[in-house]
C-alpha cells in the first residue's frame, strides 16, 4: 500500500517538529493508541487497537526515526504484530515546510500487511488507512495548531 498526503497545521515548523517527537501528543492523536513509550531519541514502542472491516486487532510494535533533519524532515519506520490478525510494517518520509498559514506537513507512506489483514483486499485496507490518517491529522492539528 502506498499513500501520500499533505496537511496545513497553523503552527510554526519548530512547534510541529517538537509535537511530532512528543510521545504524549502522538499517543493522544493516533487512533486506537493504547500506549506509546519513548525508548530513546529515535525509538518508540507502541500498542494500537484498530478494526479493519471485520478484523479487530491489537498491534504491538516498534517505531524507529531515521534521516533526522530537524525541523525539516525525518523517516519513520516500524513493524507491528497483531497475532492471528497478521502484521503491518512499513515506513513514511515526513517533510515540514513553512507556509503563510503555518506549516505544511507532507508524507509518503509505503506499507505492507500480512495474515488475515492481507485477505481483506487492498481497497478496504487503503480506505481504512486513509480514514485513520485523516483522524490523526485532524486531532494533531487541533492539539498543535494555534
């Protein structure tokens, strides 16, 4: 699955960058997130419960930040295991650009799913992923924006 998107957040690039690296803000904004723990400056551990079509799963996984260029961009990669439901793994390139309205956040995601999730079909997975991304960015914009 590949997905790209762009969102305007009414806050400075430095504020958006700090929020993207704040586990408390991320935990509050990620749909279904039960816990998000910072293990180091570049590693996080997460537990997320989500439902894709008829499959509800609790994913536990690790997230790593790389190619850090504060406050401009980074790469986020991770893998989550959902037991019998399967797994999800992938990464995203995130870029922050100053614009008159605040900060434009652009992202490119490349992810793969396996197990029962892979049997659901790419349309359902893609539409659910877009919905979850929209929920995250709406919540993130409300929390971080001025």
